[in-house]
């Protein structure tokens, strides 16, 4: 019995030795300090009771904004400016600090240069909001402004003189001379809803920022503000999350094109997506959503089917189209649109999303193609051959261009001529169902019960 008690005591001692160190550490104590404190002299100060002096916590600076970092990067124009400081705090500021101007940051300097001349927009704006004589949709799009630091958003400017404002959940709208009508709000919100669905999953993972939409009454004020060519009708700035567009019948398709830049390219930030992928997706969404195809697309598509193409090795590295002539730019945009359409429709959307995700991670193009689509896309030249082969095959089958209508004689004035239809084979007559046979029931003599003499 004594042996059992001794073994039990040893086990308890081992348990205490195993549990004690972690338990002491949880209270911020060290086993060595506890042992020294137990066996030290009484006159010696206890190591257990000593506490390390901690520096006093500095009070957090008062922030007038409740939005924190978001207010610094993207202040909403509709949010009022912060209130002035208290008189007591203002009195503590030296007089020299009030007179000395605050130095501007690099972002503010760049933005001031971008919006220079804003005060002159109202003077050059036309009195009537008339649309241009030539359809702006027929002009070649202007490539979006996508600087390398587009992830660093800049502050929006207040509305220039002559512009009226309105706001929706997704947009802040400036319209020249005329008020922003509910139709404009509904149109922009409809575009937003369609793009959010069509660009899934890009818009689910990265929620688009609020967009500033500047609507100009004519091309004169638009050109004076944006400094773009006269055939341009819309533009976008990825860094400022801003779209510029001219009123007219091309407002809807042009807005779809430019907003696609802001939504789709925003997914890749801080990486800048390749220009062919950005412009190809914008043209694809413009045609797919509005069902309106510019004439230069069909014109350039015939050149592509005939073999007159820009090699993909050259097209996929192009980042500036200023040196391109109008026919070359039309061919470049059409080829980018056709290539994006091929990657989206001939393959699966999951593969296209994986491809874009590889591009976002700065994977080389040929490796991104192979990782997303697999064999045989090991080189860009292979994609060019397969894409062109499938395109020419679809053109021969009449899937790209509707077949030409056959010439027919003019119908007589008395009776319209009916188009001859091929005779359809006579449908087999359905088998006639046999008539149900009447069941003959032999009458039986039934003895009435309880006086019931009626029938069913």
C-alpha cells in the first residue's frame, strides 16, 4: 500500500512540473523568477511583484472624418467638407501656419493639371443640346486613360459652371445646362445592372467604385474639356473613375463601352490589363448589350476573314494607338473584339475568368493561355491559327454575315406576290381511336330493400 502512495505522489509531482510552466507563462511570469522569489531573502525585492513600467499611451489624433482611409483616397463629392476646428484649438495654431499655403501632393498637382480650363467650359458650351449630324457610334473608340498608378484614386472636381448635378447610388452625374432627368438616372442604373450581371464574376469579387458621369450638351464643350479628337464621343479615366460622354442617340452604346472599361479594368488593379483585352471587352459588351454594331466592325471583319490581320504577337503588346491610321485602328479594334468574343463564347466563362486572373497576376500571355485553356494553346501563334480557322469556318457557314437576299421580280399592284415555299411532306394521318364498345349488362331481378326503387 505504501508503494502505491509513493507512485501516486510521484505522478502528481510530474503533473505539476508539466503544467506549472505553461500556467505561469499565461500570467506573464517565468518559472525562474518564481523560484528566485521563493528562495530569496526577505530584504530582497520580489521579482514577482515588480512590474515593468509601460510608457503612457498617446491620445489618438482627432480625425474630423469618420471614413478614415477611404475619405483620403476617394472623398465623395456629395459629402460636406469637415467642420472648422474649435476656437480654442484654432487659437493654439501659430499665425504663420495660417498664412503659409499647404504644399500640394503629387496626386493633387496631377489632378489640377488634368482639370485645367474647367471654368471655360460654360463659355464654349452650345446653347442647345443638339446631337451631332454624324453618328458618334461610327467613330473609332478612344482608348481609355489608364495610367500606371490608376489604383491611387484622385479627388473629383466640383461641377464646373453651367453644369447641374444629381446623384444615384452608383453614379454622381454632371449635366451641362439642363437638369438631370429621371430617364438619365434610369438609363445609367440599367447599364450598371446589366454590366454587373454580364461581367460576373469580375464585379462580384471587386465591387466597382462610384462613377462620376459628365454629360456634355455638344461636341464643342466636350472637345474643349477633354482635348480629344472631334470624332470622339465618349472617354473614360480609370484613375479618376470618371466617364465623359456627349448627349445624343449614341449615348447608350457609348456609355456601355466606357463603363465597361471602368468596371472590367478595375478588377485588374493595381495591375493594368493589356490594351487589347480592355478594348476588346469594351467593344464586345457594347455590341452584346445594345445589339448595335458599328459599320467599321463588319468592314474590318471582311479583311480579317480574308487573312489581312495584325499578328497577335504584335497586337497583344500594343499599348498606344496614336500612331495608327483610321483603317489600322478599325482593324485593331475589330480584331481585339473578335478575339475576346472567341475566348468568351467558343470556350467557357470559367476558363476566361481563370485566364484574366493569370493576367492579373502578371503571368506571361502564353503561360496564362495554357494554364486557363490547356492544350493546344501553348503559344500565342497557336491561338492565332485556331481563332482564324474557326472564324473563317463560321464565315463560310454564314454565321457571321447573313446571306445575300436573292433577287425576285417586282410584285403586281393588284395582288402581292407570295413567296414560293417548299412543299412539305404530307404528315401521316393520326390513327383513329376505336370506339369504345358498349358493355351489355344482363338485367337481373333484384329484390328491393327498404322500399328503395330509384336508380343511380
